[in-house]
């Protein structure tokens, strides 16, 4: 069996999940990966056979999306050419983790596919949303990576096709510790946006993972780390708590490890607003913005005795078997197309 796996590289979570799934997926056949986008800064050990610039995210300086830069860097003609050139007809199974180019290629070639990943969970209206829905955001979540079937991952099973998150094997088999430091990973924030607040909290040690840091160094109560999966995993396993964005994989891992969590969603990022709506329902501390009270909020959270709910881990073998057992045929695709004629 030949398996095509498209991975969206607008962040590290998609790649991290693919790396965890790959050893299990290899048992079913030969796997070729397609990497789309260029926001990820995680070194990948995946066998990447195809690449595309796809659509990438661009951030403002202190926690927001820069839509002008996002739109400016979209190249529709290039994405169309990339989609036409993908040899998807040579594969038995096409897995799409929220990639537009692969979705377009399947439409052009009339091939079925499965959307596998966190974004697939938003095909259900039962999945939590913020109080104010975004029409554009909903359109993107539901139609950006169109597929014939969907298997979603989320913090809870909001619908029958939504399963627990994929947790790294390293975390499942690990013994955690509390060495009292706070791990920080906020890629949409530049250093100066948070530095004063962290320096103010002299009794708290921070492990701050920052893009552009080349080697580990300590300045006062802050230890700066390069973006490195192994170093981050070790810090997370031994931290008192985690401060991170409104993504999915990293908060899910923190909750699985029973670590305290503060989530700060990227401004104007609708998916992250949806994620924090779900986290709020679980009782997780969510900050919509970083203001002059940030240091006081972090200190109070650090000392708080409340414990976040624990997270289940996905049974990967069962999930992949479900994917293959329910994989759509070309016949089912033709039936789907006929519904709209």
C-alpha cells in the first residue's frame, strides 16, 4: 500500500503529530510526506518527498496575525501548479492534515481523501466556538482542506468522529517532576513584549523557548532556549506550569502531563479562539491579551493550588485502523459529487 500524507507547516503541531504517527503508519505501507508552508521551525525526521510554499502565517510583534503579510505572500498560480503536479493517482490512501494544495489536487484529479487532524474536528458544529463566531473563520475551517472523510482530534469527544489528541510516546512513558520552573513557548510574541513582566517575577524561574536563540543561556531568573524538540520536552516534563499560545498539541500535552497551563491565543486567529473556548470549558486559565497586569496574573496562577483536568491519549493503532477501514472509495466520491449536481 502507498500512502500520501500532507502536512501543513504553519506551525510545529502538525509536524509533531506526523512524526508520532509515522512509525505506526509504516506498518500499513510505504509513506511519502508532502510539506506545505514554511512557518514551522521544528527539525523534521520525516521522509519529505514533496514540498510547496503553500500558505504560511505571518505574525505581528506582540501576539497577533499580520493579515497583510499573509495575503501578500499567497501565490495562487504556484499553488495550482503544485496541485496539478502532485502524483496523487499513484497512491492508495491520501491523508491530509489541513493542507489546501492537497485538497485542490484531489478535486482536480477526482480522488478521495481523509482529513486527519485537529482542524477536522471543526466539521462538527458541536465543537466549541467563541461567543462571537467568524464567518470567514468558519469557512476556512470547514472548506480550506476539503476531504471526503474526516477524523478529528480535540480536547474532548464532542462528536462521534472526534478522538483524543495524539500524545508523544516520550510523554506517555515518562515520569514527570516538578522542578518549579515555568516553561514558555509563545512564538507570536517577540522578546521585548514579555521580558519586563518575567524579570519582575524574580522568585520564578522561566525556561523561555525563543526563535533566534542559538544556545542555552541564563540571565537572572530567565533561561533562554533555542527551539528544540528534545529540550522542550525535557523542560515540559519537569516544569511547574506552561505558558503557551492557543494551539492544540502543546496544551494537550501539558494537560496530559498534569501541568498547569496558561493559554494566550494569537489575536485574530479564529482557530485559536475556538481552542481557548474549549479550554475555558475545562477550567484552564486563558488570557485574551497581555497587559500591565500580566506579571500579577502569572504569579497568582503559579501559586494557585487548582489542578487542570487530565487529558486522555489517542490510541494510534485503533485510529489508523479506523482510517483505513473507513477510507472512501472512488465510488463514494462520485456519489458525493452527484449530490451537488
